[in-house]
């Protein structure tokens, strides 16, 4: 049997990792400034995380959501304390796309409406309605193109107001910081106006913090830089440091009804053990503060490179935009400088390192960029 070939693969096979470094099958070390799309939040093979996962799987890896799972309540308490939404409700799933899918479904249940507003350059996942809110026609199959989504130009509050005034909008969904779209940070003014607009019209505001959340921006969620609250916040990526998991937190104004949402694997015992360990590590090692400090250094130093057009981002979510396509540059960084990075679009190199990236490792990253 052959693999279904849908990914253009980099010519590297990773065998092991530790902290912000990984090694390939030939023993070559790489500085990991991408973390597998922001998934590795507290570093590869963190001893506290490894211990929590080992102990839990030796005891019980999985049982269904048909029984009480104290691990879920423990995670909800820890998350509520660190994220700034202690009165919200937690629903656990398996991925970011699934979190967004359930958030959109819940918004429709709650409002009785079926239209969603999304924005240009958005990426919200590859499942049914989530992919329709994603601004990439190439990955939207005809069966997913249901006509439920209206796309608005980025930060266009007037167009958003026009659409909401039609009275049939259930939700507005947007990323805390656009990742795939190019590390685009919404202004505080726009977020504050959007929050008020949604409140005034009974529209739910869904903030997708799948890539920008979990401390990556220096705050637990990126939208908190604007001083607002969402009705639903979705998350995944760094939530369990590589173990598949997603979640959404839900305003107490939305009342749950048995059967409205469900999941087989979501919030299983092993996933919760990993997620609890991640939150403990973020708090104990002050990784949000580290993301702020080290991220600022990276942005300052990379912006000095003569061929760079612009560097933008918050914390350790950084886009380095060039005047020309970066495909060869990224490959050069990987093959010759042994530095893992990502891309956004054609001209942007994306950096999403583990939140434990040290200042020394950040300096090493800049030096590897300079050599390219």
C-alpha cells in the first residue's frame, strides 16, 4: 500500500527531539524554530511532560466520555486559572478543525441562524464548515461550499456591520493572529469595535486561537492584547505538546443540552494528562514572559537583515517577509544551516518555536539567518 500523497515533504526524517532541538535519522542536529506548526509548546521531550504521559498511559490511556473523567475537571480548573476565563465552560475534542467545527455548530444552535462571517486570508481548518470559512478555494470541495459563509476584507468593520445588520448572522470567526495568512495582527480598535458590534446584535464572536494561543503571543490568548473577551475561543496545536487534542471554551450564556455536541476520543485520559502538564510547565517556567522577551529580540534582530521587507508578530509567533519568494531560502536554512522554519504564502518565513526558546538559541537562529 502507498501513502496518499497530499504533502510536499521536506527531505528530512526526524528521529528524536529535546527542548528546541531535533535530530534526524543520520544524527544531524537542527534548531527547531517551527515546532511542527506551533504544536511543540513546552519543548520536545520535556521531562515533566514525559513523566505525566508515561504514568497516565501505564495506569489508563483511554475510556469513553460515557463515564466521569476527573482528569477533564482538573484540566478545566487549571485552564480557567491561567487563561483569564474562569467562568467559561470547556469542551474537549481532538484537533483545531474539530474545535472550530463545533464552535460554529454551537453558535448556530444558540442563535438559530446559519450564516457566518469570516475574513480574507483566514485559515480555520479542513473539515466541513471550517474549510468553508478558510480563504483557500483549492481546498474547498463542492460538497463543502454550502453558501453559509460570507467573506469580508481583513479589518473592514463597515462591511462587517453591513452584513450583521441583515439579521441572519450566527457568528463572526477570526484568528487571534492570522498564521497561514501571513502573521497578520488585528488592531485593538478593530477587535474592540467588532466585539461591541457582535454584542449589540446578538452575534457570537468566535476567536480562533489554535495557532496564536497557549501563551505564544506573550498573553495566553492573542486577542487579550486588545482587552476583549470572545464568546467562544478555540484552541489546539500547543495544548498537549504534540498529543492530538483540541478544545473550545464557551461563554456561560450558552447552556448545554445533552446530545448537542459529542466526541469519542476528545478529552481522553492521556490527552488530559499531557495538557495538564503543559499548563503547569507554562506557569512554572514563566514561558509567556519568555515568549515576550525572546520574541522581541528575534523581531528586532531579523528586521535588521538588509533583504528583509518587514518583520511582524507578537511573542514567538513571527513572520519574516521578503521582497522575493522564500522557497529556496527556507530550504537553504534547513539543509545548509540546519534550521527548521515554516512559510506563509510565497514571501514569508514563519517562526513558531517552542516557548522555551532561550536567548542564546534565538541568537543562534539569527546567526543562521545571516549566513543565508
